[in-house]
């Protein structure tokens, strides 16, 4: 099936497998046959045939002998036989005999060219010499037909296994070629295909085009059930709703014998005309013959005809013929199919689509056929299994492979538009992004954005699926101008929104195909920074502050610089959090404050204050790490003295409360005496020994005064006993201790005397 065979509008030379498997076997009855003249389509005449007034069984032996004489005698005998037949025609003694004889005559006198049409006014045998010449041509043609009939050459319509005995009709074929017609505006050619179902033995097939006007159909080689003819109309038969019907000569006496095949006996032919007329609706008519005895024409025969033609056309589809085939297939009677029939066709479509022999072009044809089925049967009766999923996936792949081929007409696209969501819903990735990836090239941005909130397309993609679909979509987007660029930003936002993680969104955004969405790089950075912030605030995205920090620092620096408003809340959240610290998170936190300098000083000081108040010792230690980092020196020097005092004072107070277990000095577990004094100065020393504070004497004094007043306000001479421990502190802290001692000594002379003794003892030791 990989190669294109023959255009379906031309004679076919290839046997199709499995087409005839479902054909109806009809039981013919002599009483039900409509006998009529091949050219006579007058309803009144047909009614006479139905009532038995004109029946082949009433043909007299004299008429039979006349036809035999005409087929076996010389030229003069033939002329005499024709005159005898005409004399019988003028006699009114027996109406049945006359009509039967006329039928036999007209069988051989059908026209072969437009020239013979002009000679029909000479039925009586009288006229000028040119008329007599035309009648002689007709008689010669009739003689040849009788010779073939006598030799037993009869067309047979049987099951597919009996097709080797089929003989094609010898009537010249008229190719369908509208381009070769001289005047397209006044001439329209229509191809008529006729399917004859059942085990009916057919000799000749005719199409009745009007009173006394008919054409013979020729058999399509390789397809014994199919007949064809082409007719050139003056004017538009579709617009004019031109009506026609078919008639067939069928052999009455023939049987099938095993091994030997068909065995014929006798030469009795009956001419059967269809009930009712058909109407030309397209330039290619796909018809099925309606026998009078067929009581299930609408419920069964038409369904089988649709299925037959769908199968017949499939192997003929190729790049050169698909557009024309898709136009022609519209003429099939899809509206007559029942849900059961549609299910049968869908199962066949699935087999063809998943088969190895079908090409993408042929799958495209089957996809459009599926659209026709959905038009009249919605929802489609899809089986709920993996085979259906694979079929829809193949259809989607086929559509994207054929996207630039322009095979589909506007009406085909309309069918596909209504089928698109159905295909995606039943695929392996039933989400909005899948719809966008495969159908944006066909229907554009408005259609895709309109399906944003479709509930049936709510699907979560994994990272592999996401990048496959998103990449496929971006490759088919070609932005033309600024207005087009603005419209596509919303599309890009939705694509990024469908990303499983922010990392996946970032990976897609940094791909080269995204640059066409923006006028410059800064515009793109602002766009993604806004998207990133909106995405991170989604309540469904529950992540720790540390994880958010890690993801944030994966973005390019030029984007991070535009996301201060996003970074500050994360750092603040991390400062307040009680979650355990991970080295990766700590590094990202310190990097944001010390190295990247992504925040203003006001925001940094707020974060440091939160660290100073943290009940988590590890988080308090983060403040010490920052104040001990030379890279932060410039920023710390820019901070006001008041802010520094508040931060350091807060850190010392929180640390001391943590040591007191319950946080207040009055708690009984809090150390007392010299231990308490030493503990306070050790904490003050911890914050002041940081490299950025160690030389700031004023800062140390302000912090010390506040802390000593709160924790050591009631301590007296015992302060002096803490001196050995204070010697280990940095200079600025020792100075604060000395100031504290002076304050104590000034309070009372007794203390001074006592303190001198203490100092002597200390000096001896």
C-alpha cells in the first residue's frame, strides 16, 4: 500500500483484498424484475413493467428466431430481420411482445458517439442516405453484440473468490479529465460508479439519463462488482439536480459448480431498472444498484456500499490523488450508517492505521473518513482499550507529518477541527498541550487558546512528554509581526504553565525558538520573571523555602536580577522557618545576601533581623557567618548605627533567652552570680568578635549597656569575679566590661574598698 496505484477516477487494474466479504446475497425472483427498455426512464413505462405488462417471459418464439437470424445471417438477412422487428413494433396486437422486441432492439442500438444521437429520428427505417448509414452502423454493432452473447460472454458479479472468470466490458472508456474539456464554464464531466452487490450475473449495465437517452457502463478491471462510465454534461448537473437511474441485463440461468466455477445454460436475459431515481450531487457518484426484490436497501445494502467504497479507495490514495479522493468521498452516504455500522468501520480503520503497510497519506485519508463518521454519529463508539490509544497517537503523528502538504480542503479542515479534541482525549497524552502541539499548524492560535479551559484536556505531563509536545509546538510557530508577537505571549504563558516543574519551564524558555516571542532580551526576561513568580505562588506548588532558593539560582542571572520582589519573601520565609538546614540551602541563602546582592539594603537588614530573632540556633549562627564575611563588609558599613545596634542587641537577647530554657532571667534554671555575668559577656563577645564588628567600639558599648541593664542590673560586687573570663573576650567587649565595673564602683564607697581587696587577690593569683 506504500505506492500509489491508480487514480480512483481512472480504470482500476489491481485486485483488492477483502472487499467483498460482507456483500449481501440476494434472492432474485422473476416476478419482481422490472423489465423495460434501456433508454426508457419514464415512470409510467416502469410501472407497466412492475405490473407484468412487459416481461421477458412473454417473448414469443418468433421474436427469438428473428434475433438468431440477425446474429447468424448475412447482411441482407440482417436488414430483413431488422425490418421484421420494426413491423412487429408497429403492430398493436400484443403489447408485451412489442415492448420486449423494442427492448432487444434498443439493447443493440445504444449510442457509441454523439453522432449517433442525431440519427434517432429514423426509427421507422425511412430517411435520407446519411440516416441509413447511421442505422447500418447500429445494426453492425447489434450483430457484434449478438455474436458475443451467443458465445456465452456474460459478466458475472459474484464473491471475490470467483473473480478470475470475469470479463471486462469492451465499451470504450472515457477518461475523466476536466482540464482537457474545451469550455470549463459550460461542460461538466461526471464519473458514475455503480456497485452491484449479491450473486447476480450481469451482462450489461446502463445508466438512464433521460427519455430515450442512456449510456453503457464498463466493468472496472479487478473489481467484478464495480462498473463505471463518464458523462459530459452541457451545464452543471449538480446545480440542476440532474436525475438518473441504472438498468442491468442479468442472466436468468446460471449456477456455480465447485471446481468448474460458473456454468451457464440458456441465453435468457432480463432487463431490470432501478426503483426511483438518483440525483447528481458531485462530480464522482458512488452508487449501489437497487434491485426491486431488495427489501433491505436502506438498512443494509447502502451500508455495505459505503464500506466497500472506503476499502476500495484506500489502496489508491497517494500524494497525487488524496486531495481529489477526499473531495469524492464526501458523496458517500455516511448519514445512513447506524452506530453498529460506524463501529464496524472504526474497527477496520484501527486495523489499517496500526498496520505496517499504510502510509501517512493513507492514514490522513482514514482520519478524514473518521471525521465524516463523527459528523453523523457523535460521540463516536470508540473501544476503550490500548489499541484505540495507539490509533489516536498514530493519527496525531500522521497529521503533524502532513502539516505542510496542503492536502486538506476547507471542508476537510472543518471536519478535522471537530475531531481534534476527540483524538487528543483518546491519545496517550490527553492534555491541552497535546492539542496545541498537533493542531496549532492547522487551526491557529485562536482555536488553541479557546480550548484552554476544556475539562477533558486537564492532564499532568511528565518531563519527557512535556518537552516533546512543547518542542513540537514551538517548531511550528512562525511569528510574523509585533501584533502577532503580542498574541502569542499568552500561548507561551500557557505552555510554560503546563510544565511539570519550574526547572522544565526554564529549560523550555531558554531554548532558541522562544526568542521570536519578544522584541528584545529584556522583554523576555521580564516576561519569564513574572511567570516564575506567579507559578511559585500557586498553592498547589508546596515547596520549602530552601527548595525555592535552589530553583531560583538555577535561572540565568539576568532574569534573577529582575526578580527581587520574588526573592525577598523566600529569604524572609527561610529566615523564619524552623526546617532543618541543608548545606545546599544555606549556601544559596548566603549567596543571595552576600554575593549576588540581588536585594536592596533595606530588605537585607530585615532578613538579618529575622535571623537575630530566630529560636533556631543554627539560623542565628547564619547571622554570625554573614557578619564574618568580608564580601558583606561594604553593605554592613552602609547600614545605619541604629540598625546595627538593633540587630546585634536582638541577637544577644534571643541567644540569652534560649540559654535560659524558657527565655526569661527570672526562670529558676537561669545561672546566677558570676556564671550569669560570664554568660552574658560571652554572648556579647560572640556577636562583637565577627570581623565586621570587632573594631566597632561604639556598637559594642551600645549593645552592652542595653543587655547589662536588662540581665545584670541587680548584680553588685560579683561582677568583679568575672574578670578572669572577660580577659578572653575581644578588646571592645573588655572595654565594655570595664565600663560596667566603674559603674558598680561609683554606686557605694564600701564596694570600692571591697573591690580593691578583690582586685589584690586577683592580681596575686
